[in-house]
C-alpha cells in the first residue's frame, strides 16, 4: 500500500491509499491523479473560519454490468438546513470516536444508505476542502465498490432517496451547464431525471470526471439561474439495489 501524498498544512495529507495498478483499469487513472489533484475549482470559496468542523464524504464508484462505472449519490430530505433538498455524496461530520476521515465517511454512508461496508475499499483521499455555508472542513474519500450491496434511504428525515448514477450520464454534454445561485455564485451543474446536482457536489463530480478521463466537451456558456434549473428536473430519484 502506498502512502498518501503530503498536501499542504491547510489541506492535510491526500493521495492514493493503494497501488493504482491494483484497481480496475477504468478507475486507475483517477486514483493515480489524486497524487497531484487540481482543486482550483474550489479556490473561489471563502477561507475557513477558526471554528470550522471536520467532516468527510464518500465518493463511492462501482461498475454496473450494463451501465458501466457509476457513483452513489443521495437526495437529502427537505429539512430547512443549509443543504436540505440537495443531491450529495453520503457523508457528514466527524465524531470523536472516528479514527479519521475514512472512518467518518464509511460510518456516515452506512447510516444514510445502509450499504455493507465490507464491500467498500477506500482507494484514495482528496485534499481537505472548506464549505463556507456550513462551516465544515470536508475530506473527500474515494472508494471502489468491490461488492455492491442494497442501498436505500435509511432515515427519511435525513435522506429522500439514493441512486447509482452512471458516469456516462454525468459526462453527457446534454446534461451539463452552469448554474447561477441568487448570491451570484456561478458553478458547474448536472441535470438528470429526478435530480439537479450543483454546488460542492457538482464541483467534486466535475473534478472527478476531469481527473478520471471521463469528461467530454460541454457548453460552459450555457448558464441557467438555479431556480429555473430546479424546475427543469422531475420527481425525486428512487431507491436502488446494488
């Protein structure tokens, strides 16, 4: 097992946790790229506050027998919080008992989606990033879903639905545009049946598509107001089996 990259003092260590040659070929390029991952998409975010809390998200990549590589996403419940009603990776804040971001990401994913962690292999970590709106330092944990299991919205008060989304659908130029938040913030977005992905999650997906070699040319001049983009998608995604 290789050592994670050193990163900066503000980002913490990051990089491959395994030999990139020891994962499926479709995933190896992304794992290798985490050694020198470019997080410039997040440079417009505000600097972290002194009281920022640690958190982690799980970027769980599997391979469906007919749809190819995919990623697990969840639709958060409409609870009135900063991220309610948004599509996100499984994850959440660190607990004192967590040994680190990998344990945080896996624990939260089990609590939110019911997945079997024995079939999940962490393969890399990304630089720690800051989300100003929620005050979190977030470490993205990249994992290979070696043995997919059934997943569902465990707690309806927290999660509306979960889904395995094909990377081919995310990379499809017809599903990509830029969204403009009422605050004026402009960032990448994805419109799929039943889901709108924007903000932090969309930026991470964009980074993943670029680093993994899946990205296709798309029209970055297609800019849509966030409210209009919300109305363009249908009902919530449903529960899925692994």
